[in-house]
C-alpha cells in the first residue's frame, strides 16, 4: 500500500479487532474491539447529520453501491492543502490519507458523504 499511495502514512499496523466503520462511527481508539458491518444506524439515529460542508472530525462515507465494499473514516485535517482522512484499510492497517487517495475510492464509488456529530 505504501508504494501504491506514497503520499499517505500508515499510523498503525493491521488488527482484526475493529474495522473502518467501527473506528469512524463507534470508537476512534486503537483499543476498540468492536466490528461494525454497517454504519447506517449511526447515520440514521440522529447522532450524526449529513453535512454539505467539510470540517475536522467529520465522518466520511465512501458509498460504493454495495454495503460490503463501502468505507468510512474521520476527517483528520481539512485546510487549504486538502482533506486528509484517518481510516482503517482492512488488512493494511490504519492510514492517514488524502480523501481521494485510498483503495476504497474506485470507479464504483458513487458518492462521498460527510456527516457531522449532532451535539444537541
């Protein structure tokens, strides 16, 4: 992955304890031990709201048209240099990457959605 995405940085080696959805929506700690197949409950229960803008700590959802290949992450940095995401790449570990530079942004990706936490 490092050779395919040289502008990105691996932050942690792979683990089977959590997946991308669990890291982004449930618990963004490397000690997380929850596997979450579908993040829709967090998207639809009012704890997160769909957003038209992007800011740090927003959740990002790569909609690939198939829930088993969709991907989630957390916006780690959003500034004039770009949007950077922290997300778990399956067997490849936890990565800090540019929003469009990851294996889940493919020709199948129909849309990228951003969600902000509902603080009310």
